[in-house]
């Protein structure tokens, strides 16, 4: 066996348990490729398609309700067909995925940004600080995020005029989902911080009078952030589902910048009259996207932290 | 024991009070209820009259006191949109939601626990792998897509089951209308109940599985094996019983979530329950309905948490000792 | 006839980097009433040996060679169902941590009665009577009252007594005690050791005492087997192994134990560390750390040679002149 010293970083990378596990999990590899392609297609949409489905002037009602290209009446310009207003479904999906991914990732970023600091503070200091933060988190955790997001959305909808609401709908959505899901990150981070704070290196850091803020940032944070980020991967999938659900219920993003959920809601009206493709392809995209992210998250969790399983 | 229960009850009461306060703020300070209710052509005079009638001109404390008193009597005001007392609307729709939630809960708990046990105990069995893979697909399918799919297959294509509504309902004493006594009612509840249950079932299944795997690694299971106990005794007597605490927690939470998730299912299946009432309230900024729904859902959550706490008490001797001592 | 006789036991773990052989050609035996100490560093394979005897190796680990005889009966490859009847009935097992060895949700009485009734055809009342006798036997005061107590109501030492009572439920002829005192306070340790010794003397139980603590071995064992990197390094009577260790590893081990009244600047230690199972050197596994290593030590594994009196034997080429064992 080669000793570790004579190996290049590439050898080490290939030899690493994680790489090994990844290369021996075809499902995970496939999920990673699919996710990557979807992200590229979503954010590269302006380059990849010439259609601009959500600029009102660019649509032609002549092209409305075209089925996918392989159906008898389909045309090759619209691979996945068009909707009731002549929008190209494929282009709509690409832009819709962009909205879904943006909302999903930014809202998780917000939950993590709230959850990790609160979790570290609760776990490190303990006592009444801990009790206060975690009791609040526990209460919030019993209420499903989707209900909280609905409430926040409902409140902003009530207090703002509909024009203003339309403009800030997406930020509001991100904040609602983000505020609704922080407790789980706080919980994981807290349990990590509680373990770390008892370790000798923290005692050593305190002994040389490292400022508390620095102890938290330099020592506790790097050691507790891992499991949180793994859960955050699955959190992205959950956030995308919440966003899609809210949009499906008609309280999420407005139809002018539709997400996948909005597209499914619009298409759902045509499902029973035979135009199945309007709702089918966005729904399929949503499911494949969420499934891929979930598969990656599941694999990460199993590989890095067998105990979380 | 009595000490423990009363402590829990006080905690629950505090939670309810906080929710009531939030709900009151929502009711009172969010938007202008009057302008939300009336058409464009209403005069200012009419609007003021309406304001007076709804009690929106009284001082803050008077309003909160009245709100609390009214809420205790089950009075949540008048719906802006439907111009009817909120408690009437909710009473009409509560049976539909609770029956849907009950049927789904039974479905989710029974299948979730048995599936979780199977996959936890026979982790390398092909059927376990099948269940696990499909459970991952299960958590990746948003509820509304499952609903649409089921409608498309069983209502549109096969025409076996209705795609919306509750079927025929029977009025019971106390104004409760049930769909569980008619054939069409049962037919109507199947699809929405499955839709609602699937996600929660998957979560229950996964948590039981992972708890079983965790417990199977503990020293006392190893020691039980080393004493030559029968696997049946080890699996169900020792392992399962030790997973009960987290399982009760999660199951309780999930049953609570069913009430909230019924919003989606009710929308997809046009189920005449509280969820669809609520979603319309959000869309039309019908604040009294929103706040009443919030209080009611919080009440159910608190109730479920209380039951969960009592179950802990039954299961875990350490907890019993802590409370005694 | 020995109660337990192991010969040439091999345990392997297949991994993706190749097969790890965790225990190699281990042979030892225990007589009735005898306590055999098995000592070695963590990872040396001592606990694995204990688990292999009762058929509780964690997969993918498995026995790949050798024979385990219990009262002359081959139990090496019994089926799960047959092995289950041996465990608890003929072999009692005691684990390291009494705090986690008992199911927290059942009273100790329930756990005792369940174990007794699994292996013996006794009525509930008889099983309960037997359970209380066992509690008396292991020295638990007021056993009738403690019968209905939960594990969390006992102290660590008392719990370990309960664990021992559970291991004794059906009068086993062999007890495998895996680090039975490691998690306990020193004073409690002494009590548990005394209890194990009494059981061996009075009931003629053969005991395999697995530990990394030479002090416990010196106190409790009749004979001791020293294991290094999955192989038997030295075996013999406790006093002779402690007083006149023969294998260079055992010598190093004994030198590194501080003596009372001895004033040392530095405690001697053995340079280096036990090799990982996947990078064991050719020949004797100890050769990179051994001052006396010769060419042959780097090429060929040594057999067990008689070294010293009273059947003391060491797996070291230094003693190649003596009689080679098996």
C-alpha cells in the first residue's frame, strides 16, 4: 500500500472515502448530474432559449395550446408545447425553475443565518438564554412551516396594496419560508455546540483569554457547521416544495414571474380538458428537481454522519 | 402526577394566550378591515357606520378584553368577506376537516409504524430497500401533485372515485355532519385521505426506522442478545419499546401537521373544510377568519402536545421517577 | 478437560481496502474455576475474541478459521438459533458499561425473570424466587424490595452486580467478562473483582476476563494471555508473567507500570505504536518496536516457545531453543 506522503492531492481525493462512496453510488451521481443540469438550464435560460415567456408583448395567441413536438399537432419550435397564451412550456419551465431555485436557496440561507448563530449561542451559554431560545424554537417547530409562511404572506398581503405586494412578493416569500424553518438548524447547531463547549480545546482557548466572540466564531462555529449544512441540503428541497405549494395555493409568487408551482396551478385548469402537457412538464420538473436534491442530501447525511440516519 | 399535569396545563395556557395576542394584533392592526370589506362606491359615512358596528373604534384594551371574552365564548366576530359570524362558518366546516384528518392519521400511523418496523428490523431485505426508495420519492412529491395525480388516475381516467367534495353527509346530533356513514362519503374521502396521509406516513416510517437502527446498536440490546433472549422479545419487547418516546413525539407532531396540511388537500379536492375556508381568507384578507383559524389550530396543537406529554409519562419510568422525586 | 478450548482462531473483516485479519491463530484454554485474563491494547482483538465465542461478531467480521470447543462441543459454526440457546444458558456475558447494559424501561426483576424463563422451564413464581436468590448471590441488599426497581434507581456498582446476576441466570459454565470494571470507581472495582473470584472458586465457573488494565489482571486472574496486534504474544501464570515477563512486548508493558516507592524521572514506554491491521509488518508484528529484533523477526512469525517455568510461553524467536507449542 502506498503511504499517504507519496500521494498527490488527486490520488488522495480519489482514495478518499467520500469520493469512493460517491463513485459507488450511481443514483447519487445521477442525481448530482441532473441537479447540475437543472441549475445550469435555469440560470442560463436567457442564453439557452430565445423565448421570453413572461414579457407580455412577445406572445402570440396563434401558437396557443400547441401540444409537445412529438404529438401529431406539435411543432418543432415548441418542444414541450405551449400554454393557453402561446408561451413556450420549456422556456417557461426554465425561468420557473430559476424562481423556484432562487426562493429555495435564499430562504434556506436565511434560516441558516438565523438558526446557526442562535443555536451556537443557546448551546454555548446554556442557562436561561438556552431555555428562552429553545422554548421559542420548540413552539415554532410544532407549527408546520407552511402554515407560518401562509400567515406571514397573508399579513403582508393584507397590509400592502396589491401592486406593492406583487413587486415584493418574492422577497416576502423568501422571508416567510426562511423565518418558518430556522428552528431545526438552531436545534442541530445547539446540540453540536453543547458537545464542543465541554472539550479541552475550548477550555484552552478560554485559558489564554480568547474573547468569547472569537471562541464562538473560530472554534465552535467550524466544528458544528457540518451537520447543519447537510440538513440544509434537504432543507433546500423542502423549501422548494413549500414555495411550490404556496404558489399552487395562489399565495406565493405572482403569475407575472411564475415559479414551477405557479405554472402547475395555471396548467391544472387545463388538465381535465386534455391539455395535460401544460401542467405535466412543470410538475415533472419539480418532482425530479426535489428528488435529486433529496437524494444528494440523503447520501451526504449517510456518508458524513451515519448517526443521523 | 397532578403536579406534572397542572404544570403542563399552565404552559399550554400561556401558549394559547400568546397565540390569542398574535391573533388579536392580526385582527386589529393589519390592514384596514373596513376598506377590505366594502366596494369602491361606499361612502365614508357608510364606512364609519360599519367601523362602529364592528367595534373598531374602541380603545385597544377594551378591544383586546372583548376579543378574549368573545374568543372564550367561541365568538370570533363577523367574516369580512361572507358577512356571517366566523364561529358559524367554522362549526360548519370543522367536521369535514376533522374527519379527513382522522382517517388520514389512522392511515399514516398504522402504515408508517409497520413500515418503519419492517425496514428497521430487516434492513437488508429487498422489500425494505423498495420501501425506502419509494419513501424518498414520497417526500419529494409535493402534496398537491400527489392529489392531482390521484384525481387524474382514479377520477378522470378510471372514473372510480369522485374528484371533489365530501359525498352525501348525514347530520348527527349537535350539528355534526358526517360523511363516514354513507358509501359516497367513504368513496369521497379515500383520495383526499391518502393524499394527506402519504407525506406524514413517510416521515413516521423514516423516523421509526432510524430510531430502530439506533436502538439496535445500544449496549442493552447487545446484552439482551448475549443473554440469548428470543429475537421476538428483543425486537418488540426491548427495541420497539425504547423507540416509543421519539416515535410518540414525531407521530404527535405529524398528526398536528395533518391539520395544517389539510389546507392543501382541501384546496385540491375542493373539500369543504376549515382549510379551504382559511386559504380563501388569506387570499381575500378576511382577518377574523384568519385569526380564528390560527387560534383553533393552536388549540389542537396544544391539545396534541399535552397528550404526547402524558404518553411519555406512561412509557418512561425515569420520567415518572423525576416527577415523583 | 478444559471448559473452553480455542485453537487457531482467526477473525477477519473484509473491507474495500482488502481483508483485515483482526485475530490470527489464537489458541488458549480455560479450566473450570479458573480466571484467564486477556490483556492488550485497544484494537488488539481481545473483545473480538470474546464476541466470537458467543457468536456476536458485528458483521462483516467473521470467524475464518480455527475451532472453539465448549465442554468438548464444537460451537464454532452453530446456527443463530442453536447459538442463542448456548448464550445465556452455558455462557454468560458481562459488558463494560453497567449504565447502558440494562434496558431502562423494565425493572431488573422483569429482566431477570425474562432471561430465566427463556432458558429454563420455570413458572413465574419459581423464576422470581430464582431471580431473588441470584440477587442475594451477587450481594444486592434487600433483594425483594430491589426486585421491582428500575435500573436508573441503582448505582453503577450495584448495576454491574445486576448485570452479573443476569449473566449467572442459568448457571453458565463460562463467563466472558469484557472490561467489567473499567467504568467503575476503584473501590467498586475491587468489590466486583472479589465477586468474580468468589464465583469462580465456589461455583467452578470458568471466567475469561478481558481488560486492558494489568492491575485488574494481577488482582483477579490465575493465568494471563497477552495479545498484541491480534496475535498471542505471551501466556502463562499471572505471577510469573508479571514478575518475569518473557516477550519483549510484555516486558515493555510491565516496565511502563509505575511502582509504588520507586522514584523515576521518566516512566519508560515502548517507542512507537501498535501497527494498524492493514499495515502489519512481515514476521513478528512487534519487530519495528523491538530492541532485540533480528533478521528472522522481520521475515517469519514466531511460534509459541516455552520460556521460563510453569508453562509460561512467548511467541518470540529469542526463545526458539525451547519446546515449540502446537
